[in-house]
C-alpha cells in the first residue's frame, strides 16, 4: 500500500487529498485474502481517528480516514473477474466503492458501452 498526498485548490477552497495505491493487487498466483492489506489499512485509519477522538485532551488531528475507493477494472473485455467481485464484497461495508474502467479512453464508445453492460 503506497500513499501520496496532493493539495487541490479550486474556487478558493483547499483540499488535501490522500491517494493510496495498491500496486500488484491480484497479480499473485494465490490471491486468497489478497484484499486483507487494503482492509487492514482502512481499519487502521479509522482506528487512529477514533483513538484521537476518544482522548480527554483532543488535539487537532487531520481526518485520514478512507472516504472512497476508486476500483479500476482492467479493460480486458471479460468484465469483472471473480477476484474483483470478492474484493468489492469485502470492502463495500467499510468504504464507498466507485468502479472505473481503466484506460477507457482507448475504447470506442460502443466497446465502452458493451463493457459497462457486461
């Protein structure tokens, strides 16, 4: 799990966005429980925030909880793999999931529409 921070400014509003990447997810020969590091990361961020809120002397702590998961689906033409479905089932109770077709700009509009249906 790799983390990087980006400061976004728009219309006078600043937002510090934390991007978390999970390179190599699902690339192993045995993918059983490959989602566990992601779930552990999300749980640890929620636990850190809860611990800070539970202190008697609260200090200003940035909210590092995971708010959203952008789940990129490989544009292979085969649709969702069983691993994709299992990952989303495990994660959907912890965080909002937005499925995205990776590299969708390389598909024709018809191919993209067919992929969405599939």
